[in-house]
C-alpha cells in the first residue's frame, strides 16, 4: 500500500538541513510511495525545488498541504509549538525528538495520538546509534571550531589561540564524555594542537581512545573532585555526555564553571538532552552564546544545522533505508519487524512507549510490545 510521505521545511532558527535528498525521493517513488515536499525545503542544503520535481516528488507552497496530505512526516528537528496544529490525529512522525528534555512536546504527541520514532534512539544490535552518530560526528567537530572562535577577544573570550604558537602555552581542552561527540571533538582539538583531556567512566572506552590517540590525549576516569580540578584549569570545556534517550546528567556544576578563568568557553553539545553543565541553556545560531559566571557559553541546540549541506548528506544517507521500511510497513509494522526501529519508538496511539522519557517527566509508560502484539 502506498504511503504519502511529507517533507516540510525546517523552521528552527537558521536550520538549513532537510530530511530527504532528491535521490531519496526517487528511491521512495521507486518503492511505490508518493512524496510531497514543501517549496524551499532543500534550499539551505543546496537542493532546488526542480531537483525534487525531477526526482518524482510533488512540490507544494506551504506546510499546510504537506501535513494535511501526508501519512508520514519526515523531519530533521523536533516539532516546535508553531507546528503542532499542523499535525493530524494518528499521523506518523520520523525525526529527532529528544523528548526527555521536552515534556510539552511529549504530551502533545500523546494527545494527538502521533506514532513517532526518534532518530536518536534507533539502536542497532551492537548498541550503536546509527541515526544519531552522523550528527554527533558533525557536532563534536564543530564544537571545537566554535570554542576556538569564541576564545577570541572580539567574541568575549580570553584572547587565546587554541593551539598557541611556539613560546606560548596551548589552550587546555577538557571533554566530558568519550563517546562519538567526545571522540570527534578530541580529534579536532588535537589537530589544532590544544592540550586535550577526555573524561569517561568506561575503562574500555578509554582503552580504545588510548589506541587511536597514541598518547596525545590525557584520559581520565572521573569523579567529582577530578572533574572539578580539570574544569578549573580548562580554557575550554566540552559537554559530550549521552545517556540513550534520557535526560543528560548535570556533571559540571555552577561552582565548577565559576572556577574557570574569565573568558573561558563552555560548549555543551548535550543541550538537546537538557545539557550536562548546570549553567547551560539552549541558544541559537542567531545568538549562539551568553556569558555566565564570567564564562562564554556556546549551547546551540542544532549545531549541525550550520553546515547544512554536509549534515544533510550524512544524515539522509543513514535514515533512508529505515525510512523506506517505515513507508512500506508503517511505523507499527516496521517496528514489529526491526528491533532497531522498535528501540526508537517514542509514542504509539496516545501511549508513551519510551521508558527513559516517562521517567524524565513522571508520566505513565506502556511497553511497546503490548501494543505491537
């Protein structure tokens, strides 16, 4: 049975990514589905309306027709309140959701009985997160670029060059979390000749990082005192903590931030999940930073949107096989057949089926298996 798939234009601040490339449209059409694309949806990533039309998509002017005519909505970022009224009851949604940090959106999806799968919690059998990883790679690399920029005096920073020059000390970068974001951040920081420390609670992960960095990174199993000591002497702190589907723990306290030298930089990449730094709050590409406790905070909630072309190519290459399966079988059918998609289920028919989200908001939880049968 053919599914009508809708691709709306992203409306979050300076979000240039799009949820489907033209070749993805062609692939869905080949599988017998219809794709409706909002005019201009791909412009930020360099894709024209004509390319979508040539691929077999139907381009329409506004979001209203995309939502009203589609069975399945495919986005990049989570819906924001301006989009809520566009959703039909019982519609399907495939996108990043980060519900553990957004009770309002969680309750809306339940009330509207939207069947949703969150990109960030789709989990492969080996425990990897195939739809989160591409954007984590981008965000980790960009966090260091952003931190280096905001260390500059005109940006309110301490006036430091991240790698220094001969005769001067390099900046000290502490990365909280050694997962994909932390690893990619460390790669760029090492490449820019900073002094880099990575804190992670997993000895196995630290052993892996030791192998790939060959002694160029200081690797530490943290406790509260060690974290405080490292943060205090850091010029840059990158928050890179991920707890699958759950709200990020606050591992860097206000007192720790206050101990940093004025003009230092905090880049909290975990802000999508609530942030792992106590003083962090979401910012935008239009206004990316603020100063608190004398420290510049960069907490943009959609960091990869700044490199929309690269990010779109990386993301949509990963999502397309899953999207085809969902279009072919519907969210319930696809999740019943694919354990990876089942892990990504967030809401089904008005029920919340993500236990970490239910715990974060003190809401009732229903096991997906009881609904899927």
